[in-house]
C-alpha cells in the first residue's frame, strides 16, 4: 500500500523576485518566486494585480530577466534545484505563457555549491552564468547576431523565435560549458556593464572566513576564463551582495555600508546608521530603486 502526501495550500513564502516588462512593453511586472510556484503581477494605480500564476514541478533556485536585441518584451530565465532551466515569454494576443527553451546544466561529478545555485545575466545578453557546483562556473552563451535580425527588430519575443528555423534568433541559449574557478564559497557575483568581454566580479569567502573580490573576463569564443588584474582583499566580512551599476562598476553591500567602485575601480563609500537591505537596479531608467 502506498500513500501520496501533498500540501493543500499553495506556497506563500517569497524566496526571490524580479522586475520586468513581461506582459507588455509598456507595463511593469513583478514576478515572485514562491519555491515551487511563479506568480506574475502587473503594477496598476492602486497597487499590484495578479494576472497569472504557474506551478513548477521542481524547486526554483534562480531567476533572471533579459531582453535580447529586437524583442519588445522581457524573457524570464528560471533555473531549478534539479539543474534544469526553462525560458518563458508571454503571448499578449492569446494571453498565455510560451516556453521558449528548456535544458539542463547538470554535471555528474560536481559537488553542489554550499549556498545553492547563483545566477548572473550579462547586461548585453551575451551569456548567462550559473554557479551550481563548487569551483565551476557554468557559462551559457547566447546568440548575439542573426541573419534575419534587421527584419525582426520590431517583432515580439514569441514571433522572433517562430520565424527562423535555419538561423538561430538573437538571444537563443546555446550549449553550456564549464570554467574552473579557484573560488569555492561564493557569496555573490555580477556581470558588469560596458565591457568588451563579459566581465564577472565575484565576492567570495576563503578558508579563513575572510572576504575578497576577484574579477575575470570570459572569452566565449575560446571558452576560457581570463584573470583580470583588479581585485580586493580582506574586505568587511559583512559584505553579502554585489550589484552591477549601468554606468560601470558595482556596489558592495555591507551591513552598515555601501561602497561604489566605478568603471575605473575608484571607491566611494556611504555609511548608514542602520543595517540595510539591498534592492536592485532599474535597468531601463538606470537609477537605483529607492
């Protein structure tokens, strides 16, 4: 005799969230990760309005929003604890979700990362990075040029992917590959704006519980990770988050301090009276959300 046990209630805990223009180019959406469920909200004058929810038959580990060149709405990348991923878009005319891509990034002999799956999206939509196994950065290259790109500039996300079966549309995720990293316990990572090659900044903790930041350039063509000379050593151990800044550089968020390193890696520090919680960047207006 077998028993099947399942909760009668939908999950209510919000694990993470992203802001997007997902349902329409002129709409602002909030997408909530509730572990095994995605909820999609639209910003309206009197608050947030739920317009769709989606059960996911796996534990959601990470989400990223991106808009390939030529798309009028954002796409949603979702990674799960089973080392699988899928990409969603929204069909405005038929008011339904469309699965743009699926795949996996499982590595048979890897040791799972202690802090779970971390994800980063290149601001120029050249790659997605995943840190799912200790010492391994999984790189998912993305198509940046297409033979039919000029004719597709004004098409929606779903139309862009339907039209061409011969040449891969801009934004298509290609076969992933792994790069070795010396850093094992990674707290946070970001891909920086305005870089010739995708450049990743990594906040990590060493065996002595000291925090450091290291930067790498990623050569997608040669599938190699190039050491960048810029780094920070022995920073405050309350550092827990890096946030990329559209004008260049990144923020280091600490318990009572935020430090901004610009594109030339010159620091500026803001001291806070009380501990702070970090928020993301509005990539369209390029301002820090208050």
